[in-house]
């Protein structure tokens, strides 16, 4: 039986900038709609930096799935581009 704790896909590390962006986005928006006024942006950015710093000090490693390959990317299934010889 497969161990559910082991991911089946290769995961990549998340940079600090990506983590900050995602934390800020999650605090500012819900379902793609703004939840707060623009005046709160500074507070949201500060809280996101504090959370990221705490996770870093605590030794957390954040990972994510790699970006999906585009349908016309060479090497992807179904790529019908020109072959080089």
C-alpha cells in the first residue's frame, strides 16, 4: 500500500518571495474579490513577513507542485511542433 504521506509528484521549494505573495494574497482576497480596503495593505504585508520569518525560524520547508507544462511546450504529450534534425 502506498504511504499517503509521500507525494506522488516531485515538489519544488517555494521561495520567500512566493510565500510572502501567497500569504498576502490569502489575507487580502477571498474568491478573487478584495475583502479589505487598500489602507490595510501595509498591515497585511507586515503580518505576512512575520509569519514567513516565524516559519523560517521554526525550520519549516514549504513546497509546491511544479508549474504545469503548456500544451505547446516541447516534450509535453501532444506537442506537434516542428522537429529539429
